[in-house]
C-alpha cells in the first residue's frame, strides 16, 4: 500500500514537470515572432530591378541588404523555423523623361490659354489700329514676357502684317509661333550634367529661395535621372529647415536613391555637401544632387553660405551644374532672385516651377534673357513625375493651342 502511494506521488510529480516544460515551450514559441517581426531597416531602399547592367554593377551607397526574418511558426503545429527573404520594400519605377512635357502640355495650355487665345483673337481681328497693337502689348506684358521681348515681338508682327497685308488667323498663328520660338531660343543647350566626368560623378547643386519648390525639385529630378538609368545620391544640405532632410530622404527612398544627411539640427551644410560628394565618388555613382537652404537670417548670410558650400565641394570635385529654382508665379520677384543668386554662384540652368498654375509663361523668355542661361526643366504640378525637361516647341505650341 505504501509503495502504491509512493508510485502515485512520483507519477503526479513527473506529470507536473512535463506539463510545465510543455507550457513553457508553447508560450516561448508564441512570443518569439513579435521580436523577430520587427521591421527590417529600410533606409535607404534598394533600387528597383533595373534593365541595365550598369545599375546592377553599382548598387547605391549605404544600401542595406535585405534582412532575413524568420517566419512565425503556426501555433497549432510548431515546426522548425526556416529563414526566408524579407519582402522587398516597394520601390517605384518613375515615368521616363521623354515625352513628359507632351503629357503635361494640357496643363500648360490650360493655364496659358488667355495668352494664346487673347493674342490670336486680337491679331486676327482684321483692321489692326494703334489701340489693337497696344492691347497686344499689354497681353504680352501681363504674361511676364518683359518689355524688351514684347517690343521685339510686336515690332516683328507689325512688320509682317504690313508686308503681307493679311490678318488671316492661320497665317498670324504661324508668325506668332515663329516669333515666340525665336524668343524662347531653341538653340540653347538644355541638357543636364548627369553623366560621370572621368572617374567622378557629375555634381549638381540646386539653389533658390525657400518655397520655390527646391526640395521637391531635387526629389523629382532624382526620379527623372533614375528613369534614365542613372545612379544617384542626394545630399541634404538644407540644414536650416529641419524637415527638409526628411522630405528629401522620403523622395529618394521612393526610387531607391540614398540620401546623405546630418541628424544634427543646424549642421554645417558645407560639410553635408562635402560628405555627399565623397559618398558619390566612393560609390561610383553617376550623379550627386545637392539640395541647399533657401532661407537664412538675411540675404548676405544665405549668399555667403552658398559660396562656402560651393568652395567646400570644389575641394574634391568640380560642380558641373548649378540649377536655380524659380517659382513662375512670382514674376519680377523671381527675376530679382535670379540676379542675386547669379552673383553668388554661376547658375548654369533654371528650373521654373508652378508653371501649371500661372498664365505667366512669358517668364521663360524674361529669365533666360536676364541670366543668359537656359530654362532646363519646368514644374507642372505637385505629382512626383510632374517635372519635365523644357522643350521650346512643345511650350510654344501649348501656348497657341
Ligand atoms: N503646383 C505646383 N506646385 C509645386 C511645384 N513644385 C513644387 N510645388 C509645391 O511647392 C511647395 C514648396 O515646395 P518645397 O520643395 O518644399 O519648397 P522649397 O523651396 O524646398 O522650400 P524650403 O525647403 O523651405 O527652402 C510644395 O507644396 C510643392 O508641392 C509645381 O511645379 N507645381
């Protein structure tokens, strides 16, 4: 009988220990996945599968390899855990740069319809007296074409009307197209430096006052270049506005482009620009694009800072392109900004943003005359692919549509 009790006690003991171990295992296996499921680092995102060999050869700098995570075993049937590939973060393949302006032409036409239609209506009226010519002039001035270009255009039109003696709409449209195109200067070189120069990347510095769309433009430009199969690195040298680096990084991550930045508020922008160019050289990318601050305590401070950024970059590389971003809706203000910036840095190209929201397309001509450098890109909306290479013919056709 005593033995029976002893066996019973030992039996219950073994059962309890067994149950305890079993429970522990079960709870343990359920807890584990919550730790492992932590999101893998996604900064910066890898580039999308690219069709060219070049892209495969040169992954972007600081690219994090996909972190293997372990899947959680099904609770009902615990099975050995097998490592699997983390799902690749979605990286967008931006729209090709070619033909973007054609797609966006309707927007340009819509906002400049008053200019084109107004001019054509005036010019094909039949008898063109002084008052009518004055109206033509006013329409052109209102489009921000500038006095000089307006006078040239009106003189040319008057001469043609006098010689040909006709104001037939199709004929007038032809003259206008020719004259406007001449003013927009289709012969200017509008290519953007975006190919490696010897053994270093092309370096693009983007400048302009705050609010013109500078950071957005850098992000959109990265997309244009990625669509052209370029390897790009961004430099967030706008350290004045804390959120600018985050904004830029987000733009880059969407297309798998890394951003060199400082996490310190108010860090030295020249140092960030220097680091970005160094990363570009080390990673053998095609192009480094550097965003700069547009606001400082005063104009002199801003220009001094820009000049310093330029000097520091030039310690390791030439700057191949300085793009000045101007808001097309600001008219004379934009021209004034163009003057100030061109004194601090050699502007090589202009980006005119917000052309979708203004009838002042004439600013293209005015700003090119002011600086003697071409408009290379135009912003026609807030969408990620709403930045297009400037095409003089498509532009003039949109105005006269
Ligand atoms: N409609 C329209 N909006 C634009 C265009 N380009 C930029 N924007 C808008 O303009 C606003 C300002 O853009 P940002 O890129 O933040 O301006 P920023 O010049 O970098 O400003 P700071 O960083 O303060 O110097 C944003 O709301 C953009 O979406 C454009 O071509 N069309």
